[in-house]
């Protein structure tokens, strides 16, 4: 387990200790992150409202279900089409 000064640019920067000497993970970093895939998943979470989570879960588990919301291009129609 390396110290910060011993880390290479491609190693995980997740701290494993909370007191000096600070020790870091040192595994291979995930692309676009300062952390390995495991620590990236622990630190970076997608914030979703509960109703959106439920709708997403239903759509994934039920192959016959439609998306919770139609795509924007289907929801918005030109006024000419609505009036005719």
C-alpha cells in the first residue's frame, strides 16, 4: 500500500487510512477517474429520485412495458398537427 508520494499517475488515489501516514489504494485507475473501479463505484453515485428509480427498474424488468415517458420528439407536436 503506497503513500501519496509513491503513487504513479495511473494508480488509485483512494485513501485507506484516516490518519498519518496516509496510505492509498494504488490499484489501476478506471478511465476518467482518480480511483480504481471499486473505489469509483463507492464514491461516485448517480442521484435519482425514487419515482425515477422505480420507473427505470420496471422498464428493465418487464420487457413488455413502455418507457415511463415517451421521447421528447413524441411528446411535443407542432401546433398545426394538433389543430388538424
